[in-house]
C-alpha cells in the first residue's frame, strides 16, 4: 500500500482495520473515512472482495466448527459405507 505510506493517519487506520472489521463495528462510520478519500476507496475495494468471498464461501461458521461438520459428515459416510 505504497500510496498511503506518507499519511500516518492512514497507516494507523490500516493497522486497526482488521480489528475494527473483526469486532463487527460499522467501519463506514469510522471518523478517518469521513476525511480520507483514499481509505474510502480502499474500503469500497475491500467490500467488493468481501462480497465475492461470501459468494465463494457462503458458510458462516468459523473454520473449527466447519471442520467439526466435515468430520461428522465423514463419520456418517463411513458408517453408511460399512453397512
Ligand atoms: Zn486514510
């Protein structure tokens, strides 16, 4: 993200970005976005990527729960195969 390197407020914002998204807060309300066109554009890109990712991976469960589902599905299939 070379074009942001000159703005310490952008760097600070970017370092918090994952935490803010992870916390479920509405990132669009972040004060930095009100004043920074570059980061608004970045966020628009991220939203496009996030939407594409949701279409590719529609499962909402965290990976550990997903793995549990896969394991039990395999176990069920094994049980069926052994009949
Ligand atoms: Zn910025």
